[in-house]
């Protein structure tokens, strides 16, 4: 059979074509897959590089942020340069670069743009976004600095550039932003009706005792540490505290409650919400529970509450009894009231801290100097060198006036002397109603017939005090009046001191930090020839250390302090009962000076301050305090009185009633409840922010030397539904430890016990209610108010050079695209 082969040839050709087609298709597919694989590999590499570069850019911006924070705190120049030239290239440190330029990162370029005009804005507490903002319901001054980073990354022939931006917000909040602010632990154990916010940079203890009415906190209460719904107590039910004023703490910094007694029996409200016993930071679900219960009105470290502290200050710290070879005490907040030390001094502060000192801010600086014309005399006026016969040793010191012609922020500060008006500052008359003419000297402590007739006896500290008295009404007269209507000394003062260009509302009274005369200084020849004293050395001891009183009860002997604080001269704060301290007394301060844009008055000093009678107020609890409404509203100005923003800042502030001129005679009595010999005459009203020494038991923060117990049922106290015979309209700030130690063996005290054991000896029932002032709500703060500074980094934004708007922004800050 013949079989045709034609078909088989066609079949073989078709098969070949199929194979060729399949081979081509497979090749195309394989090539496509290969190309896709290579493209995907490149994409993966680039994505990986982009992620790495973005992380590096974030680190770079964080490092730039840290550089700015450090500069603002130390004033090393970066911030000032940014203000002068808004666009800056930031060179990271070599260590900083090593954290970024590594692995596949080849370069980083960081730029900043300073946004000029700071914005004053209100943090609205009604906005849910601000629920957990510790600055809510406060005015802040906010400055923005935009930070940019360009990062290049390379790997496997691939190069990626990324651009990242983030805004750094610098928020300045006035230190007087709370009704009560403590730089350390804060303990409430009595009934206070607080109008305004409360903040503690440490732990917060909340309770009442002895059957008190409830403790009522305001809209916002915050603590950097823990909130404890209890009060640590000792046998006097006043707070279990060591001789230093410290509570026992664990190695973690929490209260060591296993070794302390404590009480939870009282009643506490936070923003009108009951704080039940056991509801505090120790709860395992505290954050969730507190958010749902208190809605942001009671916050602790779980919320990230920031530390309030002035620019340049370090965190406050107590010495820890468990670290026997280390002294952790840091009282750097005291630098606010420390004199402006010269640039060559061993304890000079950084520029930011120097600019923030009240001494640097003063328009009028009053300085205690050595009287070069002093001749020691006896009671007959005869010259004598016998110390026991000298009666005019107080005249060894004289108060002189100065103003700045160059301030610290402008370079080396330069002072110019000014003639002071007569009867402004010096020795008070016997009725403490004015300053004696021609006596710009301290008033010497004196006793006659078992009564104090000069100076005062401070039963709180256990020491006699010479006093320099300032007549605030005289200051108001010479600052506000037409010079032509002043007496000769007032005219001379105003000829040398302008109430517009020199006066700024801040008066700083500087007491000597040593008693060594600076003979190299020029003589101040205004009125009386004088020379200043040399500046003393930094204190190395802890003022409240019990071992300094010769007792063995204190088991901890620390090393010397290293916080570089220079307090008043040691001669004025020794522990020898025969020695005398020196303090500042303010009288006739019911109305304060206020000129033009320099609204109000701030008086600051580096020693103890004593304020006699109502201050910047009319003395009527039923007007301006808000107490008559019993609804927690803020205080407001007394109608028609001329009330102005005011502040008092000192090592310690003691408030005295209008009866003090007669009570002073019994000020040396302090044993067995003898404060009853010094009864306040009426409830006391003070309209001022007060910054003073720390004493963690709030009840003893505002110092007093009189007995107020009989006023608890007064019609303006108990009659208005509260038990606080002293009202302070403003803000109470405890920001430093006193550098003037207490003589705990005075008046029969047991020197190993805390001062609050002896309250009936130096005062009694001087309960003070703080009423945050509407002035402060409206942003009307006292002159020279220090500010606390906070830093915040906002969200990151990725910029693209291909986007027109982004390209414009990147080019503006100096990137080459």
C-alpha cells in the first residue's frame, strides 16, 4: 500500500512551529518574569532604603530638637542665632552623626526655620483634643521652629533621597499659672476650698483629718509623680516627715508606705467629683479608671504630666537617706531669688538662668552695703570699740539704690547708683507705720521689760531678726506723683530715675551673701558713702540637716552639696541663738504703684520677707474674693480699690495681721501654745502671687507668727462657709527650699522632730485659702513673672521635591534640589 508522505511533512512542520512558538512564548514569559523580578527587587531595595532614610531623618530631627532644647536651657547661642537669622543649617555633633550616617545612609542635612512672632494662645479646656493637656485653660506664649531633614541612602546601585519636616513648639507658661504649685511633694491634710488648679512636681497626698470639712480641689489637679488618696501621719497627725522635711521613699521614688503610718479617713473632691478612699495611682487600672471617673481633672505620671520649672533651672531633688555617700539635693530653683553673681564667680549660673533672675529683671535694685561713714558709739553717743557697748551697730549697714544701664541679656550688666527718697526704706518707727527719716539702716532687734521693741522674734525659725522696712505707700508716691509735688529727696530720686524708662514694676532687695567688704569696688557716694560686700561662696550644707543641731538622731551624713546656690551671708542664718538674722518687712501695702504699661508691682529678695496687714486689697472678704458665692469661682479685683497684678518672692514669706504692731511685743513667746498671746485682729486679704520656700505640708507653706483660731467662726470666715481666715488672691508657688535653717531646739522644741509638731508655738490655725485671680486668667501677670518652658514635637510630614509647594518650601530653607 502506497502511503502518501505529504501529510507527515506538514505535521512535522506544524510541530516545529508549535515548538518554536512555545519556545518564543516561554522566552517572552521568562524574560518578562525576569524583568519583573529585577524590577521588583529594585522596588524592594528602594522601599527598604526609603524606610531606612525616613528613620534616619526622624533621628536627625530628634537630635536637632535636643540641640535646641539644650540651647534654650543654657543659652549657648543656637536659639539666639535662629532669632537673628531665621534660616539655619544645623550641624549635628560627630556623635549625633554617627547615630544617623551608618549602614546605607550616606549623608544627612538638617535645616531649621524660626517662625518669628511668638503667639499668645489659650489652651481651650472645652476642646476634647486638650483633655489630657496639663496646660489646658491656660494662656501660653508659643514659638514654633520648623525642622527639616534631607537624607540620602545608597545600596546596590540604587540611591534614594527623602525629605522630612516636623514642627517644634516652645511653649512658655507663666509660673503663676496655678492656684497652688509645689516644686516638690505636696500634702493636703486639712480642709481647703481651692479655686484654681493645683500642680506638684513630686507626689501629691490628698486627705483631711480631725473631722474637717472636705478638701475641695479645683478644675485641674496634676502631679508629676503619684497621686495618693491618703496622708502620711505621725503622732501629731501632721505628716510623717524627717528632719529634712522629706518623706521616706523607695528606691523607685514612690512613698515607702510600708514604713510609714497613713490615714485615709477624710473626704476629698476633685472638680466636684468624690475621690474615694483607695482611688489613686496604686490601682492597677488607675489610668482607665481616672479617665472615666475624673475626665482629666486629676492626673499623675501615668498621663505624662510635665515638670514645671523656669528656663535654666534643673529638676528639684531632695537628699535621699538611702544613699549615704551621695548628696542629691538640688535647690536650683533658688537661683530665681539669688543675687546676680558676677561672671567670674565660681557659682555663676548659665545665661538663661541669669536672665531669669529677679535681680536681673529689677527696674529698681536696693542693695544692703557697708556704711563707710559708720563710727561705733555707745548709748551716750561716744566712740567705743567695745562690742558689748556699741548701740548703733545696725548703722554699719545702709541701703543704696541702683538701676541698670546694661542688662545681662545685652552683655556684661552695668549698674548705676541713684539717690533714694527719704523714708522709703530703713528703720521703722515704733508703731511700724512708717520709715524714720534719715535712717536707711536695719532696725536692730531689741527687748525692753520682757517685750520686743525692735525688729521681731521669728518663732517659726527660732531666731531674732533685724529688719529693713520698706514703706510701699512711699514707693507708690515717689513713682506715680508729679516730681514737682515731691519733697526734695523725692525730686532728686526722680531726676535720676525715670518712672517710664527705668521703672518696670520689679523691685529687688539684695541682702549680703558675705560680710566681707569689697574694697576694690568704687564708693557709692549718694547720700552716705558705702561699698558693697563681696559675693559669698556656694552653700555646701543642707539647711535642715539635724546633725547641724548637735543631735545624733540623724543617721545620714551626706557629702557636700553641689547645686551651687549662694544664699544670704552665714552670719544671718547661723544656728547660734545669740546671733541675729536680717529680713525685709513690707508695710502700708494696701495700694501698690502702677505706671502705664508697667502694671503692678513685684517685690523680691534673697532673705525672709514679712508682710504686715492687707496687701493690694481692701480687706473685705465679701468683695473680690469670690468666697461669698461659695461656688468655687475665681477672685476678682476689689471694685474701686485700684488693685493691680502683684507678686512677693523671698526665701520665705510670713503674713502678719494688722494687729502685728502690738503683737510684735510678744513675738518672743513661743512655748506651750503661747502664740495665743499674739491674736490676729481680723481676717487677712492678700492680693498677690507668692513664691516662697517649700514646706510640703500645705498648711505650713504660708508662714505666720500669730494665732488665728478665734477667727474661724468670724462672719467672713465660718459665716461664709469656710474655715480659712487668710485668703490669697493669686497663686501660691513653692519653688525652692529655704536656705535659712530652723532652730529646732528653740522654745523647748525637740530638735529631732519636724517643725509642724510645734505649730501652737509659732502660730495657730493660719489656714490660707488660695483663690486664683481673674487677672491671671486674663493673662495679666505681675511684672517680671518667671516662665516655665515646655517643648513639643508635632507630627512628621514627608515632603516631595516633585510637588510644587514642597519644592518651594525646601528651597526656601536652603536645600539644593
